[in-house]
């Protein structure tokens, strides 16, 4: 291929008798020569899935959960949907400062929550209230926080660390805790829960690096809801999946259907127990979708295509699990009514408690911020 044709690339190579020379190498021959030296993914991963959208399970893949545990998963998802609706109403009534909807993301959170054990720690974003409630966060504390009071929970006791607003930061906190668990040989795991947008942050990438180097007992769990405010996932990163971002850091990555609670549970359980036994950290990408607004301060009609929302509404994680349970004779209309009533009673009691809490004094804020327990 001649240089004049303009399809060659220039490389500087040593030539006998001359220190270096410019030589044209054709694009195809250099690619052939480099083939064995360019790292690449063997294949694009397919999301791991157990339940299809009609709630039919893939034979042989159902996790080992009792009938009560399976019903419990669904009850938590119903709780999440009710919590979300109430959160929105309360914000619109001026009783909460802000609310970040979680509608559509219930399975991702409930699957993770079911896999966590007492003594594990979670470092969350603002869109994680369901898994935090499952792990023991007092709902009154949650509502108090959204009413603008300081974060009063005791993280060491509950295992739930403060909601992180600085995008991606909590990945470092989780990996730091996971390194601590490993060094102290404690049988606990730290979870860093983030969104898709957070995976572009330096903090997240540094956390992956530290996790790999120090074999942290940690799991970085990404709820890929396809949007970071108005930035779509397709513009967020040129990486084909977020799960593969672990590879370059020696961290295993798994892609899972985030609207399939059984699959999320199975993957989270595998990743958490793997980390607990010192076999390595994992990056989990749960594919889901943000059906609602980013927060109550956002107007998604300005950027989010309605057809896209509709496509994902048809993959709603709640009916998917409900159909599975009904088919197995584990759920019916009475159970549904009871689950909704129970969730609302718990939520409303916590709201009343939070509303009766006095606004803290300046001293109380400082005391809470500097407390070392
Ligand atoms: C370091 C930093 N940069 C920017 C922001 C503003 N911000 C708040 S939420 C958000 C989008 C985050 O998207 P993603 O990580 O996908 O989480 P999601 O909100 O979708 O759950 C941004 C950019 C911030 N809070 N922190
Ligand atoms: Mg997002």
C-alpha cells in the first residue's frame, strides 16, 4: 500500500545504519501484527436472568429461598412502591424537602437487601431507601433526613451509612471499609451502592483500583437506571457495559437483569459471599430503569422519551414476581391488600414520628457531626 494513497499509518522504527526512519505500515497488516497484543472482551455479557417478564422461571436457576422468603421479597417491593408514592405526595405537600423516586427499581434493591447479612455495611446514594429499610434503617430517621434534619442513625449499629449526595464518593468509603474487614479478618462485607452516572467519576474508578489491589471484602453495586439526571446512559460512557469496567482493575464484573428480583438476589448472594470468604470484590451492574423523575426538582418531560418509559413500564418488576408467586400458589388478592395496608401503616407511623421531632439546635448538629461512635 503506498503512502500516496493515504491509507497507511506512520510508525517510527529503527533501521540498520540509521537511528530511526519513518515507515508506512498498512492499517490491515499492523492490526494483524497487533492482534495478540490488544486486550479485548471475549464477548459482550448478556444480563443474567431467572424470571422472564411473565414471571416464568428458567428451569434449574431458582435460588434456594423458602416460600416465606419469596413472599417477603414481594412484600418489600410493595413496601418500596408505597414508600415512593408517599414520598412524592409528602414532598408536594411541603412536608419533605425533596424526594428521589425509586419506581421501577424495586427489584434491584430488594434482591440486594435479601443477600446482605447482619454485620454487613452499606454506603448508599439517595435512591436506595428500600434496601436501607431492609437492612434496618429506622424509617423515622429516613423521613427526618428528608425533612432537613441531620442524619441521626448510628451507622455502626445499623450497618447503614449516611446517604451520599456527592456522586460516586461512597464507592471509596465502601472499599475502604471492605479493606478494613479483610485486614481485620472480619466476616463482613461492605456494599457501595451507586448509579450509572457515578461509574464515570474518578472516585468510583479509584475505588475499583483499591478494591482489586487490596482484595477488599466489598461489592460495588450499580443500579443502572439509564439516566444520570438528563444524561442518557448512551452518552455517559463508551464502555459497552458498566460491569466490564471492573476488568481493568482485577475486579470481577457481573451484568444482571435488575428488574428480576430472583436474579439480582442470586448474583448479589454470590458476590457478597465471595467477598466475605476473601475470594475477591465484585462489580455488579443491575440493568433497570428510572420510570420517575430524577428528583422532585426535575422535569424529565424535557428530555426523557415517553416511548422509552413505556417500554420499561412493561417490564415492571412487581407484576413479574407477583405472577411467579401466583403461579406457585403463594400469593393472592387478599395478600396484596394486606401487604399494601401494612406498608402504609408503617410508613405513616414513621412520618408522624419524624414530624414530631424538634428541629435540632446548632449544638446538636455539631455533636452529631463530630461523634465518633
Ligand atoms: C460530584 C457530583 N457531581 C454532580 C452532582 C450533581 N448530580 C446529582 S445527581 C446526578 C446524577 C447521578 O446519576 P446516577 O449516578 O446515574 O444516579 P441516579 O440519580 O440515576 O440514581 C448528578 C450529576 C453531584 N451531586 N455530585
Ligand atoms: Mg442513573
